[in-house]
């Protein structure tokens, strides 16, 4: 359970202070920051990330109070969000609250996947339109870094829903929206649909993990 009181207590423990104003100053804020944060009730994720990096502890410990563990120095944590992208007709997005964090080897992220960990997150796949590439309930890693608009698998927001599809760019600004499952039809949209705000490109799928 993540509550702001517990988070502030764990931060104070790490920094070795007993006063909220001392904690505020150590985190680079004015003296009233911790008290104001406690009053608002919001989890200070930025402060948790700073402390996790400084003391090399798990964000799950700071945010959720789980067992205090020290991460290997060559590992980074990627946020996993309680939201899914439908490999089908589309799931309505109800919330995008971070559920947990998953540790990955830093060299794998940077050298193999060529992604910026700070611009990367995990989410679930729902449906079968992207099988066999992405099966139902597979976890996929999505990078918000999109260098140009090329062919690949993307998460898109359409009419308040998230879908995951393979996009193929063809001349004249036309984009084919394809499913890897041949039972689903291919359709076309236009790049202008993204410029107008009808569709939003959330990110590019760079990795997936699923039960065989």
C-alpha cells in the first residue's frame, strides 16, 4: 500500500533525519515542502526516484514499503502501469497509475534495445490481433522516444482507447494499420490524423515478455 506518510517516513530513515523540514532541505526544497506534500496526499515520485538512485535501493521499498533491497549497480527500474493496449478493437483507458517497477539490466536497455530508460515503461497486451508476435496478457516495453515515423509496432490512442498495431508508412502520408493475426483486416489512416489530434502516438514497442 502506498501512502504519503509511509513514503515520507522511509525517506527520512534513508536520509537520517527526524524533522520534515530537514528532509525538505535535503531533497532540495523549501522547509515546508514535506508538510505540504503530506497535506496534499500525493506520492512524491520525483523525490523517491532521487533517493532510490542516491542510496541504491528499490523504488518499491520507498513507494510501497516492500522489503528493503539493494539493487545491483548495473540495473535500472522501469515503471509498469495498470493499463493495457488492446490487440483488437481497443480498450477504454480508465487510469494510468503506476502499479510497480521492474528491474532490467542497464546495458540491455541501452546497448541492445537502444532506449532511454527514463522514456520507457511497461504495459499489458489484451486480445489476439497481434499474435503470434504479441499474445494476450504479454508484457510489452514501450519507448516514448520516436525518432521519425517509420514502420514498426506502436501503441496508439484512438477515441479514448489504446491499441497496439503494426504501422506501415506508404507514400502520400498514408499509414497502414496492420494486425499480425491474419484474421484481422488491415485499414488505412493518414498522418494528418495524428497532427489533428484524432490519434495520438504513445510510443514504439521495443520488447515483449510472455509465457510460452
